C-alpha cells in the first residue's frame, strides 16, 4: 500500500493547503512520492474535499489532520509542526470566509503579525505558511486585495511565496489536470450525442530523459497469471509507441517468477491479445531466462553485506516494517546468510522454507518500500518453463531492475502506483553495479464500478459470478471485445489518454462513445421486436401473399450491402409502440404510413391492432415512427443480453472489502424475434437493431436455439434493457 491524495476540484473551500504540502514532498529529494487524483466534483466520495490515504492504511479527510500527519512523517520538509498548529486552525476556520467585513478583522491581525517577518513562524517555509497562503489563494475575495496592496505586509509575504513554483505551481497543476478531465468527459458526451467533434487526444510529447533516436529500448513485462486488462493494454501501447517513435526496440518480457499463479494458457492469451492490439514485440523474453544470473547477483549482495536471510514470521515482519523496527536477523553474519541462501533456500529444505532473502537498505526509511524489502522466497511449485530446477524465486522488485538493465532497456515506463518503489529500483541497480535505467511513470486507467486486480477478478471466476476471463462484464481485453469493443476503438481510447501522470476515474461512457464512432458507419441495420407482450398488427389491405424486397443494410453506406425485407399483411410490433388510438396515422419505417382502425386490449396490455396501409400518406406529418417485423416463418428467435457492473460502488476505498459491494443481478435477458437476415450472422458480427441499439453476436442462430446477442453500450447513461452504464 502506498500514499494517495484525492482532491475535489469544485470544493466550496478549495483544499490548496494539503495540495501544496504534497507538492513540496513530490518535488523534494526524499524517497516518498504521493500520487494525486483530481475529482471534477464538489466532494471526494460524496462528502469530503480531500482524502489522503497513507501506506499504513490510515485515511485523513480533514485538512488539519492530513497536514499534521504529513508534518509528523516528514518534519525535514514540513517543519515547525507544533508552532504551526494554531496558525493552521486560524487559516482553515477564519480565512475561507466569503464575507469581507468578517474577513478584514482577521486579515488585520495577520498583517500586524507579518510586520518585520518574512515567514509566519521561524525563518523558513513551514506548514503555517502553506496553510495560510493556500487558503488565501482559494478565497476569491483576496485577488484584488493582494494586487492593490490593501494589507502591505500580507501582499509582500504572499508574493514572495507565489514566486516559488511549489505554491502557485500547485494551483496550475490542479487547473491543468481538471481541464484534462473535463475535456475527456466533454468529448465523450459529444461522441455519445452523435457529434462530429474529434475525441480528445492527449499529447504524447513528453521528455524521455536521455532518449536518442535509434537507441531507445522499452519493455512490457506482464506476469502470465491472468488475462490482459485495459490497464495492461495502456502500458503495452505506450511502451510500443515510444519504442517506435524513437525507432528503437520493444521487448515483451514475461515476468514468470511466481510458479504458483502462472500458466502457459495465460502466456499464450497475452501474446494473442497484444497482436489483436497491433502490438508485436521486437523480442520476446522471459525473466526465467535470467534465474541463474539473478541468483549470482543475490549471492554478491550477501557477500557485500547488502542482503540477509530472515525467518521472522510473516505477520511479525509486516508489523516491524510498518513501525520501522529492525529484524532480529538483520545482523546475521555473511557466512550464515550464504549457507542458508545457497544450501537451505536453494534446495527448498525445511529450514530454507522458513527463510526469505531481504535487501539491507534502511529499516527506518520514511518510504516504507525501502524498509528491507524481501527479494527472494522459496516456492516448491514446479515452474512451467524450468520445472523443478529452482526451489526459490526472485521477487518482482528485485527481478525487474536487474533484468531491465541486463536486457538493455533504456526507459522503464510504468504506472505511478509503483512511484514509491522507484528509489528501490534505483538502489538495486546502483548496489549491484548495473547500468541505470530511466523511469517514466504514468497514470493508471481506472473506471467507475470496476476492479482491475487480477486476484479480485479471479475471485469472480472462482465463485462463478462470471463465466470466465473473457466474460463481457470483465475489464479484460477479451471481455470488452466480447462485449463489442473494436480493436480500433480500444486503441484509440488508450492513445487518447496519453502518458499523463494524473490519476482519474473514468466513466465507461468515454470508451464506449469512442467505439460507437467506429461501428456506427459500418454496422448493418436489422429489425427486432421483444417477444414479451408482442403485438400482432393485421393490415386489412395488406399484400395477399408475403413478398421480399432488397433494401440497403445501411442507408448512409451502400458498401455495407443489401438485405432482404419481407412485407406481409400480418406484422409484429413492440408493446411500447402499440399505444395507439383508432384513426391515428403512424409510419411503419421503410414501408409507409398506416391508419389504425381498431386496438384490442386486455387491461393495459395491447393484444392486437387492425390497420390499413396508407402508402400515399406523408411520413413527415406523423409523430410516431415504428419498427415492424413480418410475422412469417422466416423470423429468427433471439436472446438480447445486457449487463450491469459487477460492483455497486463507483470507487472502492482502501479499506473497503469488495465482496460487500457485489451487484446482486448483473445479467438481463430479453427474448425477441428478428428478421431473417439475422439467421445468417456469424459469431463476432456487430449490428444495429433499429431503435434498440448496437449488438454483437455471441452465438449465431442454430436450429432450435436462439441467436444470442450482447448489447454494446454507446456512451449513453442508461441502456434500453435495464442496466445503468
């Protein structure tokens, strides 16, 4: 678990104080980094303006408490904690006031205090300066007050701090980040409404340190323990983009260091999914190719006094790392550590199984990732490539910096959830004398009401909440493609997000609206009616015998081809379209007008309708345009399936148990009938049922079995079949 700050951009009292304090930390040289998520709303999680989550699992929603915690944790960056307390309370309770008459009383006190002082307390920036400057910056009344020098001492002090990028830069960061969020949301809304504006495209013009044309090497290192999800896809696309931009090389490396979870099935599926995304690595490698090399380097670390074997129970070790206590085994001799590692752990003996190998970094480091992390563990499960040759395996945090350097990777692009581990990554390479690799981290893709953890997704599979990893409710590449996402739509979405470091929670409507732009111009149009309470319409002057005409599948795109449309005197319409009155004239789409002569009901349900064709009628003068289907033996039985999200909460908190937020019902079936052309469709075909929406054929029609079609969201808020998107 690592730090994370969420900030409500539209909060009544904009929480600049905490944002500035975090900016101080992120721009410093200390081995602590706090990712920031900006929420384009008045609150975070429906109630508070901020939420700071700590590596220890604590959550702070009050600015005063959050600032106090940060100062206590990093006193060298945020000094004068005790002296600042009263001033912070003063700022948060007095200076957010929007009534200038009330505000002026406290501004006068502050101005007098700053007479002959450069800072609020002491002789350097403190939390008091951060809190007061942040609150004044958030108060709209203060702009002209500062500019006109109404309070000379306040203006002098305020402008001094404003010249420091950590202050005004925090405001700019928030403004820019929220603009990106709003732009993405606006483009999705435009797309969902059928607008022609181009979707937002994020800039890829980032500064890769030390990048040289023809020499850049990136890598995508998936663990073969599950299927690729959208988050992985973003990492893969970005690594490929920069490798090709600099005419370099992309390595696809399987991080196969945990035989308990890994399968060849997952490995093969990852390669297939990458190819579907148009990603083909210049080289495919395996971490297991370097097991001997990593073993030798681990032995070197022990000999150099930089690693030790530890048999402390897991729970005790976790507690010691949390509070910053040294392990009783930390000062074991080099000889003892070598014996345990090379004889006991390597051979998976009883003693070896009790031990792990830990890097000897700094057990009291503010950044808990540096508190002597485990780098090797025993595992007796046979490896899918090396069999039983090894009984212990390197941990990700040791393996990645080692293999990145050995394979010639120049730039490691990874999500900023690993930001706290960046100093650890650099320590490993420096300590082992390996070539350093530049790190660029980017924001992870998060979606509302969606889990991306492989462990949690596996739980849904194991508990039979879903059919498999390609279930259309899953955020896996295969899952969203089975739902109807096109490769082009998925790739366009990833490119549109770019390498931004901002963490944002996206609505699914963003990606589905982009997908709609791809499928709408080419999806053939067919007709379907719901079977439940379907209404039979008798056309009294209709054709005596059914006949067929060839019509375009897509009125705006002749290249899609033609379809057969059957015309008959007995047709079917949806119950919701049968709210008709005698004498009313309505339009049957792609046929002409009819005039209703009789409506037969049982209670509120329309059972049948009698009408006369009025083909000379003007369709422009009718208010109702109805889809219809000839009631002949050629009609095809269908099952239209829609889905809801698997969890009920938009965004789970750190301490939430996801099992408490399972959506009770997530699959909705609507039986129906479709025109004869649907019987010729193949699995994977994407179509539109007119006035119902887009669908992907999951199972084609077979004798005695209906065709199964999945609804494809189009970026609108609610689908026609019951589930909110």
